[in-house]
């Protein structure tokens, strides 16, 4: 689609300035201290997509759908057991369709004390949607999660981190506390819309700290991205060690249907072991970290 101002090389300065200003990193919300004098905040998140990836693609293949169901059947029990044993609170982002497929899982995760956050309706790509559709789906998704978990979600992670030109406005209209989709920093920051502070906290993820990059397999693609678990552990550890050294935030994104396999669960187990051996970590949900950062910045 051609831009009304022509090709990018023809754009006048206000055009590209407007584009970069839609959801821009404002002031850093990296706090001077973490609760209890911890050196590092650890935010572990799971995007519980389960069957919604093939559904989103309109792919009715029972094979691909079964890969998603694995997330519920085998991965989630392993993950919940590990988190419970280690007494680590985490954040679980659910597409509404995934939550509706597995309501008992959502209720159980909420009862375990974890956070439930918004992650689209059916893992749709926001950038394909007009504003009104994105807004309706986001609100319906929040209602489903609220009904199942007994708590209104306060955070959004866009599906595939596909944050559209309208997403920030929708997050503000829904009065959410934070987003976790944009990547302008290692630590929390405040989002600006057209140069104006929004009060919305961004907790930045990164593909580097995402299991899908290393392990997601697409049958008809030539790529075979089966990174050895030991290499993934090495990358995650290096990211954590630097966050610890800088007294910052370590935010990890995992997918049950990808990370919950027999050969891969040990990555999370070893990582937690490593983090606990370094010590002084504050393991917290995204919501608690966003609240802390906001409060420390005098925004609450
Ligand atoms: Zn997802």
C-alpha cells in the first residue's frame, strides 16, 4: 500500500517523525532499588498460545493443532510443578480462545497465584486489523480472562508482539497498567504517544529471550531451527547475568507448547538454579514489577 506522502525517500520530515512517535520510549522507569534490596527483578512469562497458532492461520491440520494441545496436556503440568516447587510467581498471557479451550488450566494457574494477562483473541495479527476490530477483540479477550480467573487483567502482550499503530490507544482506553511487546530498552520505561507521556509502563521483551526463536519448527519451511538446549541456556544465562550486574530487569518469554518438552524443561530448571545460586533476585509477576517501577518513579 502506497503511503499518501509517496515513497519513504520522498517523505517530508513530519511524516517520518509522526511514524516513529506513535509508541515511543519515554523516560526510563528502571528503579533505584528493587523490593527487599534485590539486585535484579526476574519476570518469567509464558505465552500460553496452545492451539491458537494454527487456528489463527486458518490451518485446520489436526497435526498442528495437536502440537498446541501438547502445551495443555504435558507442558503446563510440568511448568506449574516447577514454579510451585521453586515458589516463583510468573505471568501467563492467554489468547482468549486458548483460555476458552482450557478453562480449568486458567483457573488453576490463577489459583497458583500467577498473573493472567491479555494476549489477543485468537492470536490474530493486530497490524492486519482496523482499529475497531482490534479494540473489540481486546475487550472481549479481557472479559473472558476476567471471568475465568476472577481478576481483571492489567497487562497486555500483543500476539507475536504485533503491536499495531492503534494498540497504544486501545491500551489507554482499556486503562491497563502495562504493555509487554515493545523493545526499546532492557529495563522498564514509560510509553509516549506523539511525544506525550501516557502513564503506561512498557516491560520490554526481546526475541533473544524468547524460546520460539530457537525451537519453533515449520514443517514446510527449509529451516530447522533446533538449537541445542545447552546453547539456549547459555544465551538466557548471559542475558540474566548482565541484568544482575546492572541491577536491572530480566524478562523471559517462553511458550508451553515449545519449552515444555522433555529435552527443554531442564533449560528453565537450570536457569532458575543459576539465578538462585547468584541470589538477591526478586521473582515477580509483570504486574507487580510494573507497579513497583511506576511507584518508584512517583507515577502511582
Ligand atoms: Zn503468542
